DNA sequence: CTGTTTTCTTGATCTAAGTCAAGGCAAAGC
DNA sequence: GCTTTGCCTTGACTTAGATCAAGAAAACAG
C-alpha cells in the first residue's frame, strides 16, 4: 500500500508543487476505505470536501425517477472527484459509489480553499481539471444528442484506444452493463451493436478486450 | 453603449471584485464587433483567449458529421464563453457564432494567466462559475439520457420560469427551432409536444410566451 | 468444487421520435 | 405594396432502440 504523500505527488491536481506544499496537503487529508458497492455520497448531500482515489475504482452517476442509472464518470487512481460542489457551495449534483474495494483520500473543503487561495500554481491545475471536465461533458452531451448508439460506441472505442495509447485495441476495464449506462443505452442494445460491428469486420470482441480492425471506417459511423 | 469596465463589473466571472482588480482586467481586454451570423471561432481553432459579451447574443454549438447542429449554450450580455480551453491549453471544443449584431470583449490568454496568478480571489470567483456550469451540464446529461422529450420540455419550462422569476409563465426568448436543438429533439417533435401539452391543459402557447397552467402535474412528467 | 448470482447474448415485440412532405404564417427586404 | 425567406405546424410513414423474456456464460461465495 502506498503512503499518502506518494499518492498526492502523482495526482495531476498537485503536479509541479514543491515538496513542502505537498506535505502540507498531506497534513489535511484523511484516508477512507470503501467496500465494493459502498456509497460514497448521494445527490443532494451537503459537500464538505472532495476525494482523490488512492486505490480502486469509483463511479459517479445520476439516477432517474424510475431508478434508471446514467454513469457520468468512472474514475481510477490519482483522479479527483466531487470537487465541483467545493466551489459552487451547493450539494453534490450526482451520486457516487465504489465499484471495487477502494481507498480514498478526503480533502476537507475549508482547508483546501485556503490552500488554493495561497497557491496560484495549484489554481491553474484546478482550472485545467475543471476545464477538462467541462470539455468531457460537452462531448458527452454532443454524443447523446447528435449521434445514435453505434456512433457513440465507435467514438468511445476510438477515444479510449487513444487514451490507452494503443491504436488497434481497447481494454474496456468496466463491465458492458456499465459501458451501456455511460453511453445512454441498454445492455441489450450495446450487445447487439458489438455483434453487428463484429459482423461488419469493424471490431473483434473478446470479453472486455476489443480489437479495432477498421479504424478508418469506425470514424465515419 | 456601455464602457468596458461596467460590462466587466457585471460579469458573473468578475462580480464582486474590487475596483482596482477590475481595472487591471479592463487593461488587458480588447473590444471586437460582430455582425449577425458572423463566426466568432470554429471547433479546432487554437485558443489564445476568451470572450465576454458586452452587447448582443451568441450561440455555442457543435456540428455533427452530417451537418446537424446542436446548441450547447445561448449566451447574452455579461456572459463569458470560450474560457474553458484557455486553461487546458487545448483548441476550441465547439463553434461559436453571433446571433445578432454583437460587441464582445476579448481577453488574451497569456495576459489573463498572469493576472490570475497574481489574484487568488479572482480564481475563487471563477471556480464557482465553472462549477455552476458543470452542474448545469450534469442536469443536461441527465435530461438527455434519462428523460424523454416531454420530460425535457417540462423541466426546461419549469427551470426557465424560476430563472425568470415568474411562476406561471415563460418567455422562451429563442426560436422554437433553437429550443428543439437545445433539448435534443426536432422542431416537429417539439411542436407536437407543445400541442399535446396544451390539449392536456398543462400549458398554453402564445408564440414565444408559454403560460404554465398546471405546474404540479408538469413536474411529474 | 458446486451452487448461486450476476452478466451477457439473442429473439420477438412495441413505441417514441425521427424523416419526409406540404401548407400557413410572419418577419424582412426590395 | 409584393415577394422572399425562414419559422412553425400537421399528417403519413419509418425506424432506432427500449422492453420483455429466456437461455448461456462468467464471476463469486461458501
């Protein structure tokens, strides 16, 4: 198990900060453990801090009135979440749940705001992260409203393969049910899309590993 | 025509800042004019600054491969836009176009970063703005993927009536075609929904003015 | 290893909403 | 004034994807 300091040092949020600042951050963080399936916060909860993932995997999601779920983010080690309401001063806008056994670092609101006020380079990092989230949401909204399911699947695969640094395969790293929830579709539909795309020679599905056979054609869907 | 300083002072991004900081911001801004329909920037353009609307109205939108347009925002006086890529150092993620004759303030990237580094309270104000917008996107995603068109129309009307400070009517202020685009639907479908909701005694449509007849029932759609 | 639970796949059916088409209306321009 | 252009509405038709259902394949717990 890594110590708090090394986790903090690797988080993009704190990149470029001097050692003494990192230690100061370490002083205000609290480590918390969550079991698989355990709730971290609920939509509407008051927010008195945000989280950084030390180990594990977490989902942030919305629930419809009928209990249907849409996953907004799936986050892994080093990534912060729940930071939005820290600044808006409003309750959490979505739910969060641990997908596996996870260890999280909790940063209390007041202490963090003090820190960020005193440190311009931390501010810039935070701006970059918030901007990035905004951009991701922009893409998600674009996909949901302009593309149909096959198009969303294709752009997800292309985006992830870039992100993972490969050009001919993608490791989904999440269940297909969860992927369906992220793409705004049902598991049945996603399954059919994978089958169809396989028939068309676009991809090859082996469990959670998707081999990209025709990248070119995939971009035009 | 208002002067630059009074526009800056009213912008949510800078509201509440002391006079001297406002003047510093004023010093780095450039005023630019745009005609109706004129492009402000395109998706993929390098971002060397962002904009604030002094006068007029602007849309920020994405284009699908087939040329279908999805409006992300319609912005009016005092509202900033294009600030997202300033910090992440990425190109513009969407297109922007002036809907009417507009005057915009342009804030160059380099000068602005310098300013922010020197002003922590400016940062905190801007964090709050970004966070609010992220919250709004969260709601938009929820609406798109968890609700059907009638539900989206209903929540838009309810949200806007609150926003405008009325409880029994809404002035759309944009064309129904544009509204349809914002809600991820076609103009035909929106028209049918308005007709249906009128039949059901939920609303009354008079051009761009929508009278809310049964607020209670509208929330349950 | 074995039973249990969850995930995944495939088929049959249904429906919300998109597309195509045509007519009416209103604002903008000559 | 008239004409043009774009906006809005309504109808007929089509289709993408949801739902329901049931079996196969993994993942998990004891």
